[in-house]
C-alpha cells in the first residue's frame, strides 16, 4: 500500500475524529441543557416541599382542632372561643372561626359580624361543603381585617351529620413572606400560581390575583398550554428558565424563575459541566495534533488505528459515565445541603470544616468566621442549665468518640452577642477516608419561650385562688393588729400606757407583721421562675409546696399527712426548684379539688378528707407518692390525663396544661418519671427523680 493511500486513510480518520468531536460537542450541549433543567426542577421540588411543610403544619392544627371541637363544643357544649384563640396563636392565623348550619358565627378573634352577615354564603363555607374534607380556598378579602387571605377549611361532623364549617385565615402576606425567603442564586426568585396560571404570590404584587403568568411576558405565551396536566417541568424562554412543581391538596404550583446563565453557573458548581468541557478540549487537541502530524506519523497511525480507536472509545465511555455519576451525586448533595431547613456543620478533630447557608443565617456570621473555629468559640462560658461549657462539651463528646449518634440541647452565641437555645443531633461518618462529625442544629428559641410561658401561665392561673388563701390567712393577724390599735385610746384615758405596755404591744404587733411578711415571701418565691438548674433538697421543695397550699386545705377542712421513711437523710435533686414546687402545688390542688368533688357528689354523708405524702429514698433515686381520698380518675381517661389542653374541669376552671407541664418538668427537664393510678379511694401520683451527685447541697438561703 503506497504512502499516498496511507495519507488518504489517515486524513479520512482525522476527518472522522473531527466529526465525532462535533457530535460529542452537540451531545454535550444537550446533556448540559438537560442537566440545568434537572437541577432547576430539583430546586423547585425542594422549595415546594418547604412550602408544603409550612401548609401541612397548619392543616394538622385545624384537623386536630376540628376533632377537639366535636368533643368539647358539639358533645359537651363548652365555649369554643378559648381553644380557637390558642389555635390562632399556635398556627399564626389571623382568625379562626366557626360557621354553623343554622347561620351562627363564632369568631376566635372576637370579630362582631354585621346583622346581614350569613357565613353559609361565604366562599370559605361553600368551599368546605363542596370538598367534604379539609381543603384550601382561593384568596378572598377578609371583612374583619380588610386584607387578602386564604383559608384552611374543614366540615364539622357530629353524629355523622355536617353541622358547620371550621375555618382558619392565613393572611396572604404571611405566605408571601415564606415563599419570598426562598432565594435561588443571586437574582432568581420563587412564586405561586393556581391551576389556571393566575398569580397568587409573587415579588411583584401588582401581578397578584390580577394577571395570569402566561400573560405577564410575551415569552410565556405558550406556557399556558404547557403546564396544565403536569406535576413537574421546566419551560425556557428568552434567557430565563421557569421550573414548576405541583403542591399537594391545593392544586397550586410552586415556580422558580432564574436567568439561564446563572442556572448554568449553579449547575457548574457540581463540577460535571466543567469536566465535560475539558473532555471536549482534550478531544479537540488530540484531533489537531493528529492533523498536524499526519505526514510524519502516517504509517504509525495507520498500523495502530484499531487499537487507538478501541482505547479512546472505551476511555471516553467510562469517563463520561463517571462524570455523569459524580455530577448527580454532587448535585444531590449540594441541593440537600443548602436547601436544608436546619443548620448543618461538619467538624474534624473538633474544628468546623464546612457549613451550609442556614448555619450562616442562624449565627449571623460569614463562612470564614465559622470555618476553622470550634464549638467553644461559638458558645457562651455557661450553658442554660448552669454547667460550664467546657465541662458539658466533654460530657457530650465522650459518648460519640466511638461513633453512633446523639441528640442534646445546647446554648450558642450569635454575632451580636445574644444567646439562643438549640437542639443538636450528632452523627459520625467517613468522608474522604477520614472520620468527621456532622452536627444538625435546630434553633428552638420559640419552643423554649413557649414552654416557659406555659409554665408561668399555669402559675398565674392559680393566682386568684392563692390570693384568696392569703387573704384568708391574713384575716386573723389583721384582726389582732386592729385590736392592738383600738386598745391605745382607752389605755391612754385610763393612764395605763407605760413602757411595759408599749413594749408588749410592739412585740405582739411585730409577731403578726412577721407572719404576714413570711406569707408574702413564700408567695413571691413561688411565682419567680428558675433560670438555671441547681441542686436542692427534696424535702425543702415539699415543705415550700405545703406552706403554699396549707391555707387552702385548712379552709376546706382537709388534713395533710407527710411520711418520711428515713427522716434526716439527705435527698439532693438537680433541677429547677421553683418549677418543681409548681408541680407539687398543681398535684396537691388537683387532690383538693377531687376531694371537694367527691363531697359535693355525696352531700348527705361526710367524706374522709385526707391527702397523704410519702417520701422514700432509694439507692439512686427519690420517690414521692401523693394519695388522696377524692373521686379518682375515670379509667378511660387515665391515658389522656397528661395530654395538653385536656381537662375534666371544664374551660371555666381548668386550662388543661397543668399536668402536661408537670410531666414536661419532671421527665424532660429533670430526667424523672411521673405516673398516676387509681386506688381503692381516690388517686395516687408517683414522682421519682434521680439523686444528684452532690450529697451536701447548699440549701436555698431564702427559705425561712
């Protein structure tokens, strides 16, 4: 075969390689386009999940409220307004209300409906009756606030009959703020449309409820026929990409709109497109070198042609498959990492090596201010339970030294110096042949504040009865002081005033005043919340609770006995003393009410009125049993007695949060156990708490 033929064959081979390079380039552009669209659809799906979670939380609140109203209002006939107000606060609703089948309107925000107002004609009522289940309305004008709202509605069913509709309004601005927080890149944004394309939530408020998205831009004119019937998809127009994902149970679509160049830049962060571009450059360079060296290496290239093609084809296929696989993994990782609703922080040898955007927002710091720091650098010197931060960090890290996972509470410090409580989950994994710790951090400030407010609210709910007891307890010393003052006038006229008379009068008056002062101190100490955990004596807390409730028990002729198996034995407990006293006062008050209820049910015979407290110290814990001779607890209600907002007293006298908060304080805050059971007469509460390592705690000097 002549050299000329060889050159021709090699030239044909080079031409084929150039054609293949062009085909590869076109194929790579197609892959790039699909990659960008898939990436944007993934962002839209994650954003839709966050919005769906925001809506599902409110759906669950209204569904639970409907079941509660069937029991409290439709069955027992209790006033529903208090529970409506609680639900408004819990779900950040602007209003929660009932529309009944007879035209009655019950509003949780105390809005007075006009005389001609008929709830059965309102869009929220008709929507619930049409769907026959929990649903979401289209935006409408709230006549109470004169703002655009959407309503979560559900029919109220009693005895298999629809008797009305429960509805909760969400101001559209609230949903808009939640959606507007979803930022895609630097200039991208998110918005919501309905099944017809009408804009419901958008950063341009002039489009809301007035314009269809396909009419807002000439480039979107074909979008109106593209998205109906699809749950997810992407639509390109001009230099932008619009991706959408359907929200469940609403018929709405969560959409993202981003510039194509920015979308390409976001996709390039995964490294896949950059690697594909490098492959193209390598193929182009190889083709150019072959074309320039065709004269000198014609014979060599011709001999090794088959082998070269096999190697290049196999390597190209393997490289392309590996790049696509790595790109999918990196895209999924970055999407989940940055779209997570909690802060995620990675540490190696105790030092932060990576964190997501949520962590930067939570601490108010830049990334370079967190990377390279330790957990101690972002924490105050003392934790919320009073433990030194260094000591508690050592206690937390020891169980995780050999792997596994754990969840605990921690106090962090923001950039402005303010402290906030957090819940942290730690897990250990192997990354790049090295062991790293993954910290998942949730800001629980709102939850902690809500729990503290519930505790204080329960104390304030008891204030009226406590004040009545103080007034009853003060009546005798006030009468004595009045007698002392009245005796001064006749003593003066009868010339009986002497130094001995004055000293005796002052001494006895001071005794009465000191008694009244101690009563005030006990009352003030009870209402002061404990901020930090400390070690206290179990018997000190029990005596404090007894002093607070004893006037009420005496007023109702109830005897209280205290039995201690080992008098004088130390019983140190680690926890919040004032909150624990609150638990005891609540249980004792319930025992008093149960005894009075039993007496009221048997007016013709006298009931033995007794509350017995028994304290026993074991090797590792202290157990307190409180038994009364009251009416007991119905067996079918024993499992519900610690449920929040559940009460057997009615909303006029009970809030349903006393025993719930008692369980939270004993079991969650103090790592103990609280149980209840019925006895032959009355009920018995058992509280067991672990002993503190400190055997000789300093007693509270404020106790008299």
